[in-house]
């Protein structure tokens, strides 16, 4: 019987952690880009744009991420499209993240008092100029805590991608447990690694929020 040291277990988990981190970053950046587009559609003056964004958001918020992963991986296969697990995982998490980020940011934009819109319009600013120079800078300070808080959810959400065969941290934990028969040690380390990934995000939210508040007061 092969003996596994603590370092052997940790080394295998850390190798898989790289994929968890990469998937989280790709999903957050991709979701942020799509979410920003949805935000502009959501607050558009055109009803058709608002309707499209509304139904997209309701669809992805109202269905389980697990189901979305299945559709991205197995559903496309029904049409003869072979999708690698990492691509399906990134696509599903990106589209899922976009729906939540768009709603988070919409709430932050709407938290800016209506007088700011009216004042900027009186200066002859167009809709995009209002957003860029007046509304978004104010909404940013409100958006930081929930946005970074959701990024933590993305990191933990990557664990679901193991269901389609993507080997990230939690999947590696299962594989290593099956090989070592040390579930408490393995999953204890998995929990610690997830904490090590998520805790700095929470701290960075507090630091950025303080800096923006100081900059706003000085301004």
C-alpha cells in the first residue's frame, strides 16, 4: 500500500487550486463584461432592451447553476458540438455571473439620487457621458462590497463544475480522498485553501472601500 505524506496530499490539492483560481478569474472578468452590457440594457430608455435584459437575468438567476453547467456541457453535445469541460465550465459560470453582477450594479446605479441625473442633463451631457462622469463614479463606491462579496460566491461556485468532469479543488479533494482514505485530512485542507482564496477578497473590499471614501471626502 502506498503511503501518502501530508505534503503529497497538499501538493496535489495546490495543483488543482490553480484551475480553481483561473476559472474564477475568467468567470468574474467575463461575467463583468457581459454584466456591464446587461446593465446598460437594463437602464436603457428603450423598452425592448430592458425586456431582453430582464428575461436574461430572470432566466439565469431563476435556474440552478448545476443545470446551466449540464446544458453547457451535455446540451451542446446533442447538436454534435464537442465542448471541453473547462470551456463549458467557463461559459456557464460567466453567463451565470453576468446576471447577478448586472443586478448588483443596477441597484447601485439606482441608489444614486435622481437629482444627479437631472443636474448632469442640464449641463448638456448625453446618456453615456452622464454614466461615465457622474453616475458610475458614485455608484462604484456602493458597488464594491457586494461585487467583491459575489466574487467569493464565484470561487465557491467553481466546486459545482466537478459534476461535468472539470478537475478543480473540490474534485481533486475527492480524487485524493479515494487514493489516501484520509477524508478528514484532505477535506480539512480543501476548506483551508478555499478560506485562503476567499479571505483576501473580503479584506480587499474593506481596503478599497476605505480608500474611495477618503478620496471622496478629500474631493
